[in-house]
């Protein structure tokens, strides 16, 4: 398999999952601004949508969209327990979380990174995120991870999105449960290894 990623982008989520599962993968860094591949090449030829992550499967086909990719990866090694079994109510709960993170968190951040959006719009987006953070903090004040006691692919995604708060002037200190959650996830060996790999890639 091959993961097309950009350091710090939402591709961090499947990158973490790959490390958690110990699955062999080749990584290819993408310049999202120029839409080029590390070493040359047009990224849009890989993904016409123009964004990461993209997972190239062993048969050469491409899988896009982070929530789909992390579930595919979890199902490659179900004994690791990063996703409940297909068809179970717990699997639908996982998908519920993945959809919440994708629509109510991930996409709410997009205007905050866009210099063309006025401050008034960015302030509104932050207010929306704050209400979502309140909901998450209530959940994570009662349990270690989104699905309860065990880390899942939804946590890899939430950790990724929460890591963006420092770049947009949002302080998680207002939500101690979220601050503790980020610290807890960051201490997982696979997560620490992924973060170091992405730091190294950013320098190269």
C-alpha cells in the first residue's frame, strides 16, 4: 500500500492507524499548495479532488476520504480492535463519530485556514466549534476514548482535528477533558512515532 499525505493535514489520521496496526506502507509527501508530489509529479493525476489522504491499494486502485480509509485499514487487521465488527451496532456508533468529526469539526476548521475569509466569518466558525467542543468534553470527561475504554480509528481522526486548534488561535485549556484527551492519545507509542515521522517529512 501507499499513503499520499501532507504533514499535519487530515492524512495524519490514517497515518496513525497504519502505525497502530503495524501495516507495511510506502508514504508519499504531497505539496497541497502546488498539488505536486515529493520528487515531482502531478498530484491531481492521483486524486482529481486535489486533497489528501489517498491510499493506493495493492491492486493499484485508489481509495480516498479519511473515514473510508481508516475503516478499510482497521478491517485489514480486525484483531487489533480499532473498529468494531461490520454489521454490529458498535460499528454504526463508530461511523456516527466519524461523520460527526468530518462534518461538524473538520469542515468547520476550513475557513479558519483560508486568508480570504474575513475575521467575522472566522469568529462565527470558532463559536460553532466551541459548542461542538462542549459536547465532546462532556463525553470525554466520562471515558478515555470516543467509543469508551478502547482507542479506535475515530480517536485517530479526532486527535488529528484537535491538533489544529493551536494554529487557529483556539486554546483547549478551556476544555480540560479535551486537553487531557489529546495528551493521552499523544502518548500512545504509534501516535508518537507518526508525529515524529511527519515532523521529519516536513523538514525534508
